[in-house]
C-alpha cells in the first residue's frame, strides 16, 4: 500500500493505493523481511495529511512491523532465515555523530524513520539494516507484538527519561493508550512507587484507579503529595502549567507529545516562576526512540506481561483502518495482517 500524495482525510478517504512492486533487494548489512503484521499508528495520519511529510514520494508507510527474515544482504549475519523480527520507528541513524556515540541516536541529524524516510511495513516484504531489527519474545503473537513496537517503546522511553527511582511518586497527565502502558510498567518496575493520574473524563479517572493508580483527578486538581516526575501525553498547554506546580524541588516534567496545539497556548502566560519553575524544576521532551528503548521494552513487556488488544485488518483494508483511527471509532490497536 503506497502513499503517492499528501491529502486530508476530509477530502480523500483512500490516500493509499494497492500496487505491485518487485520484492526489495537487501543492501549490504540489511535483511529482507517477509511481513506478517504491521500496526497502524497516528503518525501515519500525520504523514498522509502532511504534518510530518515523507521527504520523497511514493513511500510505503508502517513502522510497527513483525515478520520473518527471508534473505540477507552482504555482511548481514545476525539473523537466520525464518527468524521472527520486529522493526520500529527508528530505521537507521549515522552511528558516528556525537549523539549516536552517546546513545542518543534518536536525535541523530541523520535519523531515518521507517515508513516515512524509508519504505515500511504496509507491504509483503521490506528491507532494514539488520542492527535495527529485534528478536520478538515468543509469548506474543505477530499481531500482539506489532503495537508494542511504537506506543509501548515510546512510553518506555518517557518513563526512562523521568529518572524515577523505586519509591518515588510519578504523575501521568493524560490517560490514553501510551499512559496505560506506562502505568503497567511502573507497577512492575517500581513496586513501591505511587502513581497519580490527571485526566479530564471521569471514565478515564476510574479506569486509572482500576489499573492501580493510587489517586486520579482532574488536570487542575492538586494531589495529596508532591510528585518526583510527571509524564504529559496531552496535546494541550494547560496540563503543563498544572503539572509544574505539583512537582517536588528538582522534579522533572517529561512531555511525550509530538506537537502541542495552539488553542490553549495562553495558559503559558500563567507561568508563575516561584510556583512553577523555581527550585530547579526541569522540563524535557521525548523525541523518537532508540534501539535500546525498543529492545528493553520488548523484554519488559514479555516479563509483565503486557498484551495489547488488537483489531485486525487485511492489507487491502489499510485505508479503512486509517479512517477508523482518524475518527477514533473503536478502541484497541489496529493491525494489518499479511497472509
Ligand atoms: Zn507510531
Ligand atoms: Zn548520528
């Protein structure tokens, strides 16, 4: 399924087109992967509608890919034929810049994203550098593993960036798919920590308590104790200001949102230096993922275990899956199956 042009879902409900392409040939250090499942992500909507446009078209989208190694280019020896692997958002990075050498390949200037800067997994086959593919733990089916490769890995990264230690309090502002996963990870990894959830709807608050949060309230509520770190997954600004006031001295707010909308930006004028920033409070954003995030998260997800609820579509139904994601029709991760 290829994307040939940028358009809005309002005007075009079938932005992807099914075409026949020759099987890709793995270059040096790359493997050929026969795709069996590929998750459908909000980032695909951003690519199609031009908010994060692919630098060149046509392109095959898809960056939550599970499949089996079906061939290898020169010098690619890491996997044997038939081995199951996963591929995530990071397709490659230069490997030798200061960021890469420091383990921050997610911010490498030559960072390439799967399905945006290189062909992805909405296809029968794809190629990827072998060092950017991951063994998939046996407990997951292909379709279950696919969604873990994006939202789960990025949630894991945001949790890692909080520098949380067991026993410290964590806040989650916004309680969507990624925050659910983070809550499950915290309960497992930091059993003595308490999690506080800030969400607008009563339903989300109740769900958070059910999953193990010790407290859930509205965005502007003040929890009974200060928090060591807070992860924000909302597209708005008000939760940022509200979260900062709830941090301990030296506490950190991690923003796990690709972009913030301008509609409530006037909230930033409410910043009160003594309450919101003084005493060494920090703000850090999360960008992309590293290979370390993906492989560590896959191991953790198998250990907990975290098994996502999935809704399957055939490859031909990719446009319908995207429209349903855009319209937020049914909950559960959408996954394309190639059979
Ligand atoms: Zn994604
Ligand atoms: Zn680099």
